[in-house]
C-alpha cells in the first residue's frame, strides 16, 4: 500500500472550472500530487437540482477514492453547497468544499458587515454562503444574486466587451446598490470575469476568490492530520473527464494558467 | 399486446427544448399520444462530443422503446446530427430526426440558393445540415454559424432587450452579409428568438423552424407505414425527465405553449 502521505489530493468539479482550484493548490502546495476529475459529460451542475447534484457528487467521490486519494476537494461551488453537508460524514478521508473557506475569508474582510455573493442558481438557492458567513458573525448582511449566463460567457471566452459588461451591470446592479464592501465570486468560472466585475463594482470592493481560500484550507487540513507529502519527487498531475478530452484540453489552459499535457476519458459510470 | 396503431409517438431531447417539437406534433397529429423524454440531468448536448451524444441518445431510445412507442422523434438537433445516422439502422421502429426535414424545407424555399444555418457548436461542427441541403441541390451554398449563448439566453427567458439583440447581431453578422434568403433555426431553443432574429435579418429572409417540418415528416412516415392511430379517445401525453421535474414544469410552458400537467422523474440509467 502506497504511503498515505505520498497519495495525491483528489479534486472534482462539474467540468473545467475546477482547474482554478487546481491552480491555487499547485501554488499553495507545490509538492503535492493531484488527481482531477471533471464531469464534462454532465456539466453544468449549477442549473440542476439538489438530488441530482448529490447523486453525481457521490459517483465522483467514489471514482477519486478508487484513485487512492488522501483527501477530496469539491471544487464546484454547487456541489459544495448541496453535496458536502450530506456526504462528508460517510467517508474517512477529509472532504473540503469551497463554500466555507470563501465565506469565512469574506467575513474577515468586511468592515461594514455587508457581503455580496454571486453564484449559479443552485448555489444561491441553497443559501450555503449565507449560512457559512453567519457562522462567523450573525450580524453580517449577505446579498446574493445568481448569474446564470456567466458560466457560458466564460466558456465562450467572452470575458470582455459590450455583452460581458452589460451582463455584469444587469446582474450586479442590486448588490452594488446594497453597498457591500466584499463580494464573493461563488463559482469557479467567475474569477475569469474579475476585470469586468472590478470595473463595475469599483476598486474599493474586495473580491473573494473561493478557490484560493479553499487551497489554504486544504493545506491546513493536511497539516492538521499530518498528511502533507514528504516526497522530494516532482508532483504528478492526472486529469480525468467523462466527455471526450479535446475541449477540456483546449480551453483548460484558460483556467489552469498552463498547458494540460494529458487528459484521460473515463467511461460509463466512471 | 397493445395495438401498434394506438401506441404513442416517442420524442426525446437533451432537455426542455424538444417541447417545441411536441407542440408541432400536437398541431399536425392531434389524435396521436406522445411520450416525451427530456434528459435534464445531463443537458445540454450541444457542447458535448459525438461519442457522448451517441451514448446518451442510445440510452434515451432504449427508454422510449420500453415505453412501447411506435416511432421515435429525435427532437434535439445535436442528437439528430450525431446519433441518427449511427443508430437508426439498429432499430425496427422508424426514427425521425429534425435535421433532414429542416434542411429539405429550406432547400425548397431558397430562391437565390443561399441558406444560413444556426445551431449549437456540435450541430454546426457535424456539417449535418449542409450535407442534407446538398442532398436536394448540391449547388446551394450553406453558411453556418454556431450560437452557443442562445440556449442559456432562452432558458433565462432573455428573448428580448439589449443583450439579446447584441448577441443576435454578433452571431448573425456574417450570415447576413452572405445575403441568404433562408435561415434554418437549427436548435429547438431558437424559435423563441424569432422576433429578434427577424428584426435583424429583415422580413424578406425566410426562417425555417425544424420542429414544424419534422412534425410533417412524422405524419408522412406514419401514413406511409399505416401506423396513424385509429383511436377516437383523447390522446395521452406523458413527460419524463432525469433531473427533478420542477424546473421543467415551470418553464416548459414557454416551449409547449400550454401548461404541463404532470412530469415524472426517471432514476439512474433511466
């Protein structure tokens, strides 16, 4: 049996967006190996119901466990919102989502106790960010807005220009009016819209990227459970998807910040 | 065994858009019963690869066959483009897609032998409309454009206004410049954008709705195989989806033109 410490970190996402979490992990934990699983045949999750997201997440966790991972990161905000509370207690390995890290960071940043949250319909409907913020400070006001067209916009690479700016304005109008000083980008795709969102919200509003916060939580959990790798070898990164890998390979660079060398397709029920 | 004639027509789609085909069928064949299957847990198909769309389509056909249908209509353009040529020969019941009916109608309409086609990435990439048009007249020029943001736009109900009009202009600019006199709306969602598309393309350009054309083909096939129902009873409509039915129920009216009374969820591998 492979030493527990040397085992990879497992990361799953509904598709490609979770690569922003992988990027943050490689920066925060540069010696750790990673297995990434993107459910590209069934993407997106953010428009789907709780029971379906839980079912898909369970299948994804089982796949990663068969890969021998030492912990699991749910990179998808929607799956973190719906599936993490339901599933984490069933497994021995630690499971870390992106909601709580993002929410707690935002709760620490805010001075005026007004936080905005943007995400998919499912994430916003779940109320998970609001609940996690209020764990830290129940007096903080949370203003949430779902932005369903942001994901397809980013997937199309339309992260600037008239349509992008118009959509940002339409979706963020109410939150801006609420005078938040902190805005949680509650979906893996949204950090790619940072320029447009910052231009509209103004530089004084702090944008919280849940991916970066989650990577710090993962480091904390691995330290706390004494599972940080002791390997001096170059870390290995493996990528699995459920649809043909071509599209993932092509646009993955946008999210990961570097070229993905090899992607494997997983068949059927993973 | 139920009389063959009285059996329902089976219709499947990646999600909700195929209800425009159901609507056309109820108008063209008002005495026929229909079983509709929407794969809402795995929607959309239009951004996914050929092998995945074929696999999903095969599962959907098998589900409809278990419902005892007398023929199958593939309401989804992407599935018609990728899966119909691969799968139709394996089954005894007739399988009718939406590509050929739309393409043939357009080939008959065009006077200047210039046809535009808009669809999902997969549909356009497949070249299926172009091939089907050239079956009728190889001298016709076909100008294709994928419009990946149209589906989420329609699902969000954003079928008018500045963003909608800007996207229509961006996507259709090249096709308009090509001076087509006929434009195929090669995706079940696009007929809901008719007003905006017509305003941009001008009234002289004929818009071809594949759903309506497909319904006529279904009638032709049922007549030709002597399978039109002889029942005088009120037809029955059944709806099955793979995600929770709520969303389908809520926005289905937009596509079907009337309230859907009951939707059942199908679990697991259907």
